[in-house]
C-alpha cells in the first residue's frame, strides 16, 4: 500500500507511555505542529494569530499501542503530542487513483492519519504521535477532498516555538508570525480554536 503523503514529514512525537483516551470537548483548543518541510507553503507561511482557516489536522502515527478497554477518545499536550484510540477507516481513492487516506474515528473526532514508520492498518486501534498541518490536505486537493469530513474552521490563537528536548524544558516563545525556518531542536506549534463548520473555499489543510 502506497503512503498517502509525497513530501517528507518530521514532527516531534513518539513520547512513550500507554494509550490515553480522554474525550475532548469540541471547543477545546488544538496544539498542532507545523513541520519545517511545509514552511514554504504560502498559506501556512501567512498564518498569524486571529486568522480563520479551514483545516483537517493530521495525526502523524509514531507508534501503535495496546487497545484499551475504555471508550474511544484522544488527548494531547502543548506540543500537539497525541494518544488516541478509535476505529481506522480508509477513504476511497479519488478518480485519478491517488493513494487512499486513512482516517481515525477517535470518539466523535476524525483525524486523517499519516503512517510514518508504522504499517497502515484498519479496524480498532490505539496510536501515539503528533498532530500537524499538511497543505496536501487543503480543500480542493485530491487528499483534502478525501478527508473533507475531517475539516473544520479554526481561529489561530497562538504561534509558539517550543523545545523538542524534554530533558531541557524551556518556556515556549510566542511569535506574531510564522518564521522562515525553525532550528532542529525546536518545534513550531500553532494553536487552533474551533469556531464552526468549515466551508469549501480553498484554505490551509
């Protein structure tokens, strides 16, 4: 099975531990990483606090975890690191036969999945990884239309630079705009607050 992404993605993730399945309210803010490989995308580079975007934050699968007996759900931290449990679905390929995109139904929230080093799977599953923004999931793109049900409208609440190194914690630096590049030991995090149902106009994915 072909991978659903064409560009390399590197995000902070793989924080060890058991699955955490906590149902979040729909009004909770998301912490979503913006990988350095996507900083050249004009829509992502133009993000500023207060901007409204339509996006389907993807879940970068760093590890699969034992499925718990509790109800499905998900949790994440200030870096966008995620523990989630639910049912993995596979979208139908589009007319041009592009690779199908997997989606995790994690207790009333749908996340497109990027299988990094893990083998793509379907059925009930628990995973660990990180949320990130991917321009290839924007409205109007092949993959973006396959995961249109995952898309919502968000308000950008913050742009933060945080340390990747848990053994050297530093307070995050708040920025007013997306930087042109990010050092390897830092992670760029975008705060997103859901504000309503997305429309279909081309926006950030």
